[in-house]
C-alpha cells in the first residue's frame, strides 16, 4: 500500500474560494479516477491557509496509472485551468508513505 500525502498552501484569504472551486469542478473527476481519499482535511490549528489530502494506492504503478488517466480527463484539465486562473495555490508538498506493519492498514 502506498499513501500519497499532499499538503497545499493557499494565499491568505483564498482557501475557502479555492476549496469551493475544487468541490464544484475538481472533486468529480478526481474521485472518478482516484477513488475516495482516505482524508481531506483543513487546518484546525497551525497555518489556516493549508489543507491536506491523502490518497491510497496499491503501489507506485497503480498511482501512476490512475493519475495519468486523471491528467488526461478534460474535466480535470478544466478544473486545473480554473484553479490556475484563481491563483490561490502558492505551495504544494507531496510525500509518498507506506504504513507500518504494527497498525491496521487504512481502507480504500
């Protein structure tokens, strides 16, 4: 199992608008290709301009295949264009992680 942990930082004052755009245009095509995320979280404490989402894959090949299909989806491309035009995102950090063997693995 491979977890793709993504942390995004938005310009101050834009996170709500950015997440609303994602809910309207990005969520559909993304979940169609990647499935439901393990988590999609906003910050309770710390930087209020950040959010995190975690996607579960079988392995790196599964991640590559599903993300390539998403990237080729015209609806996803339309969302990316609108997101770029909004200009809310200023930083993205990704970590690919694997679960330890002594806790139950997350469900997909």
